[in-house]
C-alpha cells in the first residue's frame, strides 16, 4: 500500500535522516552490501517510531530506545532508536525486509517492507537510495490508554419482559479495528509497505457474577476504533412457563472510538 498521509511529518523525518543518521544507536549494524539487485546501488532505510497514545499521530516526538529489528536474507540486524525516535540501517541491498519494533509496555509492530523500486532514481550524493517508514506504537497500560466497561445481556426468559443478565464467565473481547491501521504507519522514498500488524491487538476480560466486564485498551488523542464482541454460548431459554428450548446466543458486535484517558460504558447485547 502506498500511503501519502502526514506529508509534513515525512518532510520532517527526511530532514532528520540526513542530519542525525550518524547519531542513531546501532546495536548490531548490518555489514555493507556489495550491490543491490536493481542497479548496483545500496539503500539507506530509516524507521521513525512515534507514540500513538497520549498525543496525536502528527506529534513530532519520537520514542527513544525502541528496538527496531530487520530481517533480510536470513540475517537479523537490530538498532535502538535515538532521542528523536530514529533508527537507521545503511548499505542495505534492495529487496523485501521484515521489520519488528519493540518497546516496553507498548504494542509490538510487525511490517513487511519492499525496499526495491522499478526505476533507477532517488539517489543522494553518496549514491544511496533513501527509504523511510514511520510507525506508531500504542501503550498497553497507564497514560495513553482508555477503559471500556459494560454489562452483558441476553433474552434468557421469554415469559418475563426485558433482557436478563447473561451467564457468568463469558469472554468479552476488544479488537483493534484493522482498516484504521493505515492511519498509523507511513512510508516514503524507494519501495512500499506490503503489510503490517500489531501483536497485542486483542484484549479480553471474563464477565463477573454481575455479568460485568472491564477492559483496558490502547487509545489515541483523536480516537482509536475498538471492536467489541463476545463468545457465543448455549442456554436453555424459557419460552413458556415450565418449558425451555435450547438456543445458541450470538453477540451483536459493536465499535467504540476510544480517546486516551477516557472511561467508556458499552453494554454487550446477545440476540
């Protein structure tokens, strides 16, 4: 996917690529590549890691000391981001790389990036092609998260009007809504992002004796979409006095956009 959002921030990113590449803290820098498979030139690849929690994605603040690991041709290279959130990999051969970004108490991002290009353009004065990816990581607890509370209901009794509390011990799940992830990653220069995901994208709680649940989820300043769902269950529904019928209950999925620091109440209703 080719993503063009946040062009101002990408200009800012490339300014840092040229000015501060020498300052990145390389844990295990890659050995120079002889040639790439496009034009005999090499690629400088820079990753900017930014917080996706308490600030908007347009924030210029990077995450210091996140570990960016890159796998290419069976070799693994790891670089820690500097104080600007930048990790640089020099002298890479053009091709497809797998990128993993880890930071304590934050979501882990996994990307597949194609650093090859179709034409022989975009080189700097050092004969290097430049490519850069910006990725947001979300906090898993504390500042930058939100809480979703609610009660789970189902119609267990047709004789009595209204809904009843659903059985105890049901699993309620909150999922990062997948289509929005393109808003939290961007790429410029040679190549493109092929796919991305977050490892910690599913958040679960089990309903208590009151059929209540509470889940802490990542959030953003502008709102992060979370899908709320729950497991199916089977119950002997009362359809008439002293008469029951086995029924499979399915949840009605709902979505809530969560903002950092806010508590939300979202009841779950089974049909």
